[in-house]
């Protein structure tokens, strides 16, 4: 599994469960600033879950909800899309790998002939 494929899968899970992309989840930078737990919504970030911000450990949620309820609602809203993407991303990478196998092999041969010998 490539780094790109892993990152896409992690981003899919982050969007499905935490209602935000992977970068925002890891950094807590949402809507242009670092405000973990101050949005009071179903958007969860790692700093928020670890106690940064006004919500304390576990976060600050919309309408007085708890973590389990927010995760459940996020999965109900995003779960089907997340499952489809979790299945489609690896399939897409396998198809692309097979389609690009010959051009990659030709590029590697050309590079080897020029003395650069780096695999693409």
C-alpha cells in the first residue's frame, strides 16, 4: 500500500467519523484558525479530543451531546459514503497500477539506458 493510498484512506475515515479532513483533524486548524472545541459542533479534532480548548478532554459538542452521540450521528450521515470510498480507493489504486505498469516499465528502461537507473 502506498503512502498516498494510506493517506486517502485515513482522510476518508476522518471525514466519516470526525466530520473533518485529516489535516484539520490532526492539527485542530479549522476555518482558518486554531480553535479546538470552540465550534460546539459535530466537527471533532485530535487536539479537542485530547483536552485542548474549552470543552476539556473529549471535546465540546453541539447542543450538549456527548462523544458517542456525535460519532454515531457523523457515521449515520457519512457512513455509507465512507464505506464506498474505503472499498473504491484500493480498487482504484490496483486498476491504476495495472494500467500504468507498461508505461512505468518503459520509463524505467529508458532511465536505465541513460544511466539514471531510478525506478519510477
